[in-house]
């Protein structure tokens, strides 16, 4: 098999060596259930509390403010469902942005079915939401504002601390989905000023299926999962001890390496942006300045759907993603790009390249060497057959990760 080049770190990352080493004993020698009172159990319980303290330190939080979950989706669901239901007597209005991940948007759709009202703020063309916009949307019955810290389709880092100030001024609780940001940019929850923050280990070198929620004291969230009473009665279910240990090691590693790694990734990213944008019909999406360090995203004209580009790059050994889902029957455009003002044609031709630890100059040069020819070939194909449908694609290559 040819050497594959992985450039889709926004979808997921490989578990780092350090995280894996830290996890291994907790699968076998130290496999105890943290709820058990004998030594096996107590070792696991102590380790969990140590991890909670270390994760809290990484985020500038208190140990009691961190709850472990199964990842970003669960953390997002927990805040929205539990907080809003518990506070429905105060009001049933929620504010969000139109560019959130589906873990937020689809959960809010269900809340609407349950009688809540949701305002979807429209961002500017870079993906920013202003404090003035937020201020104008706040109503006496607004109980929660949920706006992401960094966008997963265009890489824009939003000014959450300004938005959180506006929320606090009106005594409204603020949640941020920081799944794409944690481990990639410096985060201090008190400086951000949010009440709730979601994170997910597999986006920063930890394992899949584990995450956390920061829940500022004293905003206790009612339980989403009930059962054995783990996580101080708020999130039942036997804890994923090895996963939590891996997440902790990965986050500490990401933070220790961040300054140096971000300089390196920003340089590689800017090289990709400069060269890709010199190809006619290729344009950067998202904020050119306030963006995630390893994140380059584009629209590519004249290729029909970006799934073709993702497949062609896959054939030459490069894994990247499109920012839009597609299916055999329909050509679905990215809801993020549509919200940013792109027409359906551009919104279905987006390309996302997200770099990580394992990428280097040589790989970036290889990508930049093959990219112009691949785009040209696809344009020739598409020009010959502009009505081509997408049933010939093996599978939907992307689901808004
Ligand atoms: N929120 C954002 C912004 C994401 O990018 C993702 C991951 O795809 C999620 C939430 C969901 O996280 P998880 O995969 O841990 O459930």
C-alpha cells in the first residue's frame, strides 16, 4: 500500500504515543471499576480525580467544574437538553449561530419540536457573529446562548469572549462548542467568560468516544443520563477510565507543544493557502487572520461537487475532506457555506485541509504539486458532463465533522 498522507485532522487525529502509553495500564493491570471500594476500584477512582484536576488546570477551571462524557456530541446535547428543560419556566428562547455543528443544530431542532424557540444568528462572510447582533437577538425569555468557538468547515475562530460579555450583561448562560479549538489554541475558560464548554479528545490526539464538559460552578446541569450515579449523580455510566487518562495526556501534550507546533502549522497552512489560491477559481473560505493554525479551506469552481476532488486526492494517497455532504440522490451544500453567503454551487464545492503533528513540508509540497493537475482534470470531466450525478461516488465522504 502506498504511503498515505493524512490531512483531515479536524475530522479526527491519531492517538499520540504519549496518550497511548498512558492509557495502556488502565485496560489491563488497572482495570477496576471506579465505583468499587476495594483497591482496584479505588486506584481507578483516584486516577479519574487526578485526570479531572489536570484537565481543569489545562482549561483554567476548577476540578469540580469538569464532567467526563463520551465526546463533543454528548456534551453539546447535555447542555442544551438538560439546561433548557430545567430552566423552561424562566423562558423558552435559545440563541445560536447558523454555522454550528449538527450536534448543536439537530439537537435544537428537537427542542423546537418540544416548544422552544431558537434564533439562528447569521454570521458575516468570514463566520463571525458580532456582539451587536447578539444583543439585538436577546429577549426577556432567552435562557441560553450557544455559539461555537472555532468552526469545523472554514476554521474561523470566533470572538467568544465578547459574546460571553454580552450574555453575562443580560444574565444569560453561555455555552460554547469548543471541540475544534481545545488543544489547538490557548483556552482559559474564565478569560473566555463562558458558563459551559464542550470538548472532545479525538480532535487533539486522544482516543475517540471520550470528552468533557466544563460547567462553571454553580451552574449545575441536571443529569442527562440516569443510572448508577457516577459523575456526582449527573452523568451515570461506568467511566471510560483508559479513555479519560488518554484524553488528559493528549491535552497536556498539545498544550506543552502548542507554541512551537502552531508556528510550524501556521507556516505550512499559509503555504497551502497561498499556492492553492493561485489556482484560478480557487478561493479561501473563512477568516484569513483569525483561523485555526493548521486549517486551510477553499471553494473550488468548476468541479461539480468537492466529493470528486476528495476522491481524486484519495487516489493519489492524500486524505482531505469536503465541507459538504453528498448522497447518491442529492447534492447537498454545506449549511455553513450557505450561511456565509455562498451560492449552492460554491457551497457544494468546498475543500478542507486540516494539518496535524504528523504532517511536514514534504507532504505539503506533494499536495501542492498534484492539486493543480487534479483540479484541471476534474474541470475537463465536469465540462464534458455537467449534469453528472453523484451515484458513481463510492460513499458520502464527509458528514460535517
Ligand atoms: N462539534 C464540532 C464543532 C465538531 O467538529 C464535532 C466533531 O465532528 C463535534 C461537535 C462532535 O464531536 P464528537 O465527534 O466527539 O461527538
